[in-house]
C-alpha cells in the first residue's frame, strides 16, 4: 500500500474486538481511542523520513494526553530505540509499549524513559495483539472498542493521518472529551437503578466550599441529587435530632425536550452509549448519551459539570446537542430548584425568593437557622453568531430557571454554556450583591477561560499529590480516585470547615467530623498540602469551647472533643438510632469514645514536626494540647498498683464498649501528655500565665504520663487490647468469610462483645502511629496476633493493616489489604457507598502506599531526616510520589532494587536514610535541586550516590 492511501475504521460488530483501520472508504473516527496499535516501520528510506517524523511527533502528543500506544516492528530493540528516543519525550514514553522482532519481545518504559522487558508473548505478530489486550489493556480497564489497530500494510503517512484525526476529534470535542488514560477516569455506563445512589457518590464534584453528587442532570425516579455546603448545618429529623449538613438548592438541574419529548434515561425508547465519566485529572463530570424518543428522534447530548477549584463560588455547565436523524427544536431548561430535602426528611429552607437579576435569574433562600443563600445563573450560546437560540426567564414558588429554545440542524452541534454563582451569609452580609457581581465579572470572561483556570488549579494540586504505580494500574486508579476526593473536599482557607466521614459526597453521618480527619486524612495534607492541613487543625481550635463544654458536662476538666462534631464543636453523636427493623438502639460513642482528644493532639504534633511550623505550637496548638492534657489527668485515676488507669471507654474497636484500659486510648493519652509537657515548657512565661499553666500542673502531667498503665505483657511483648481481652472467646473470623453482612450481625451483639472479634484496627492502629515505641519483634507479634481476629467492620481498618503488613514485609497480606482498601468505594465492598465515599478509607489508601509500600517515615528524634524503606508488592515495578517535608519538596521513586529521591526545591539540605548492611543506616545530606539514589543488595542498601534529576 502506498503512503497516499486513504483509510477508514472497521467497527467491530459485537463491540468485543478492536477497531481496525482498513482502506475501503475515507476514515471517520467517532470516539476517542485509549489504546492505539501501530504495525509497521516508522523508519526507512529518505522519502519516508518526513512522514515517519510526523507520525512519531503526533504519537508523542497523544501519549502526553494519556493514550497508550503499542508499536509493533520487525526491527530489534537496538534498531528501533534511536527513533523513539529522538521523538518521544521521557514522561509520555511511560505509556508507550514496543513489540520488537515482529512481536517476539515486548517492552515498556520506566520513569527515566529506559526500556523494560515485559512478559514474553507467543511467537507471531498476530499473537502480540491478543497478548497485549490480555496483559496490558484488560488490567487498565480498556474496552476492546476503545482499541484502534493500524495494520501492517500501511506506511507512516497513513499512520500519521490516523493519529492526526485522533487529535482533531479530541479538539472538536473540547471539554466534553473524556480522558484517554483509564487510570484518570471513573466510567459508569448504562443506567442501573440498584446502583444509582452509589454512582452518584462516586461521581461527586466538589471544591471544598461545596460538593454536588453526580446525579443525572434531568433526574430519575431514584435520583438523590444533593449539593452540600461545607461547614453549614441545620437540625435533622431523626429519632435523635442532630445537626446535618445543609443541602443547597439544586443548581445542576437540566431538562431536555426534543421535539416535544423528554430526553431522559427512563423515558426514551433506547439509550445508546450512555456513559458518565469522572475526569479526575481535570476535576470534571462528563456525560454522553445517544437517545431515541417515542417519536423516533435520535439525539446525542454531551454535558460537562464542574465546581471551580480556582474560584470556589463558580459552578459551570456545558451542553452539546447533536440531532442524529432530524432537524427541529430542542428546549433546554436550566433550573435553580429549592425543592430539596435531606435524607432524614428535613427541609432546611424556611423560604425562597426567586427574582430577576441583571444577567440571569436569581434564587434567594433562607434556612430555619437564618443562613441566607443566593444562587445566580446565566446561560449563553457558545456561538451566538450562527446558533439560533432564545432564552426566557421563568420564576416559580421555589425555583428560577432559564428556558432556552434551540433550532437545531441534522448532524450539527449546538453548544450551551451555563455559569452559576453561589454565595451565602457565611461569606459576608450581602450574598445577593456578591453573586450578581460575580456573574457580571464572569460574563466578561470566556467560558473556556473559566474552565481553563479550574483545570490549571487541578494541575497544580496533582503536581503536589499524584502517585504513579507501574505494574498495578487498578491500585493506581483507585489511589487517584482517593486523592481526587481528598483534594476536592478540603477548603484550605476556611478553618470553620473540616471534613466529614463521607466528605461532601453523601449524607451518611450527616457531615459530622470524627477522628477520621486527624488520623486518616490529615497526614496526606501534611505531606502534599500543608496549608490545608493547618486549616483542618485550626478547626479544632475554633471548636475548642465545644470540647470544654463536653468535658465539663461529663464531670472532667479541660477539653474533650466531640466524637461527632459539626459547626460548634458540641457533641452531635445521636444518643439513639433506629435499626432496620425499627428497634431503637442506644449509641455510647459520644459518652465513651474519648481517644478523639489524643488523636487531635497527635495530628497537631505530627503536623508541626513534619512542616517545621513551630508557630502553631506556640499559639493555637499550645491551647489545644494543654486543655486536652487537663482532660486526661481527670479522666483516669491512680489505683492500688500505683499506675494510672482509664476506665469505661470505647477504643477504635467499637464492638467492645465500656472497657477498662483500652491500650490505644492509654498509649495515645500518654503521648498527648508528653506533647503538652514539651509545649508548656517551651512557650514562655507570659503564654503559660495566660493559659493558667503552673509548674505543679506540669509535674502532675509528668507523673501521670510516667505511670500510665500500658497493658504490655513483658514476656510476649503483646499489648492487651483492653483489660480482660485475652480471656474472651476466640472466634475464627476467617470461617465467616466471605460474608455480606458485618460479623456482629452474624454472631449477635452480645456474643461479639464476649469474643475476641475486633471491629477494626485497634492495637494495629497504635503500631502504625507509634511505630518507634515498639521493637521489631513487638510489632510483628502484635500484628500476627490481632490481624486474624480483626473483622474489618469499618472502612478505616484494611488500609492500616496494609500499611503495617508492608512495613513488616508481609507482602501477600499487604497486597490483599491494599486491594481491599482500593475497593471500599470503587467495589462498594462495605455495601454502603450510596451514603457517600469513605473519606478515611481514601486517606488510609494513601498512607498504605506512602508509609507502607514506599516506606517513608521520620523518627521522633530526627524530623529532618526522611527514612525510605520501600516494600514493593507483587507486580509493582515502581512507586513514585511527591512528598513535602519541613519546607522541602521531594520526589521519591521506590524501585525493586533501588530508591531515588529528587530534592525538587527547598532552602536547606534534608537528610535521607536507608538501612544498609546489618541494619546500619546509610545517610546523606541531600541538597535542593539534586537527586540521589541508593541501590539495594540482598543484605541491605549501598551508600547513596548523586544522580541526574
């Protein structure tokens, strides 16, 4: 075939095999390929050189945009490599695979662009495609219909043409183009009534100021749309009323009427290619559907939704409408609706006042508690010069909308842009004026520019956060899902807001803040976004008075943080809940789960040591540590054995209530006291006087800390989880697996309480937090004792088990728990993702990879040295992640036989350490702007060497 041949794409009849380029008619590509297989030689005679160069340049661009490419060549690796190295940049090369010698050998490329041999396929070029689909495409989740194959008969000119059309199609789709890289996308296809609430949680878009569930824009009979306002609470309508996150009016509602018929998943005759995609890299929710109504009109509609990360008061929607078999009229209703209720049945809104604004309709609402909100909307045509559209405003009792009538033409795209602004009285006294000003300012800025600012903000966050894992695409994708929600749910500048157990994605736990934030999420922010971590900790200072009130109410001094906290810091744990069969069950967590105060203290201290932010310890942190220390010395008492005991508590294992001397609680209380002692001795006399600290009080703290009962068996090194635990009934937890309900339901509450069944990591959680307090033998023995007794009835548990197992070198155990953690939401293995994503589980997944697999940590005695002790799990070829430590930005690469650390920036050297032979530490003072590597041999690491960054 000559280089001037035209090409088309042969679509698979079943959708189960790849698309092939043929030569019968001119090509027309309808959807983006995620994997391209290119057969042929991109080299050769001089006349082919220009087209080869063009094809390789286009391949580089596609790789940079997330596509995977397999090049199949008859040449050897040595012969093919120069052209690739000359045209494909190092970072995009990670997504390139090269099959040499006609497919006899397959190579990938590492983070430095070097070829890495992969598993060897069967002989024959035909076999290499099947091999690649099985070994590479399937683990990545790439469907066969998303694979495009250019067969061997074509030259570089046709290959270049195909690649150019791929780029042209992506440009034509604009913001509606889905991500090519499946590790950056969560894709939900079709419409599954049973999973819809779960899907809405997964596809949430948020920016820390608010979060909107990924509901269908037009709604359905089962849709549960909700936009949550971070930090704003109103009373619920539960059996035990507590504050719950305010659900704002629905700003994302769109209603499509095609030639008089509704476009909706439940009303159309057929719905083809219905996909909803969470583009995690760009922070976008995308949708594409081709629907045929009862009248036979077929329409393709694409939408994009986002909550701006660059301006948290801006919300954007884009709509593309393409008639497939008609020309006619489409009506789009862009609605602001106050017809919303919470899951408890509560209507937070006392009144609404729809009105006409200067640039669009406005909906003003007031809650029963006095919060005022203003929403403004403006819908415009993307191409007002050529597109026929008229928009009218309509006001209802609790709604305001724009009804836009479009005259559409067969096969031509009509694109609408909608800009929504939102302010509340929490932002100032004039939300209506502020939202109108925002809309006027936005009206002078192109929609694409507003969207671009948002994408740029996400790029900046990913640069500080993204984790790459070669060889484990499922874990890599799950980790990006975790980081997406953690980035999206935090407001880095508003200490009035913390993060609830289900982030801003669902109503479970009413948006209440638990220990989840400090122990499971804050570490991620400390090492990737220190400003956000500081803000989350300042929330605990703003709510310190609520903690004081709780301690006083229960008869203690100092501050006892609420087990469930809302806006004031007062206890919001419901005293009762109703079971599925209507039974009213008392909840003791708010009365007995007191380790929360020590958890806050731990997070505060860890933040200060990891960032070097001493100011927080001299100011807000000092007050927190001192007040929580005052609580602990009154919470327990000295007994006849001369030790300090803390009775009637609940530890992390909530299957065992009202226990004495829970090990986690006692050890963490001791740490709290130690932190308070250190701070009180260093804040100076004036601050100490202001906080009422006396030498006698410090001496009291020292005495309690020194004589705290720790429950350690001197013979075995085992910690008894609580008094009497070793005497409880042993239950073989593994015998009840797999199970579809929690084990306490299977055993019954009473038998569970009398058994050694542990709900979640308790002693194992303690090992993870206070690693250096225990000897290597104690760590291993305690993990091996408690791991088989743990039922993982909480999403907080498997990630911590993965972390500790990885540190202990228990590879299969760590891999199993890492997979379990990755599937909490994406596999819904807890069965309750409908209530929102599990934010603590997301944070623990990052910790398991960063602190467990990559083995990153510091010691209490030397926060200026990063210890790197990687334990790559089976299949992993590399783990790379950024890390902030005491003002330095690092990039760490954990490899099977080495570690590499690049000190990206900073003002001073940082220490790096690995374990050398016979356990001796290998250290180096790493200079900013330089990179270092240490190679591992069987008995330890060799000395650090400087390498090219």
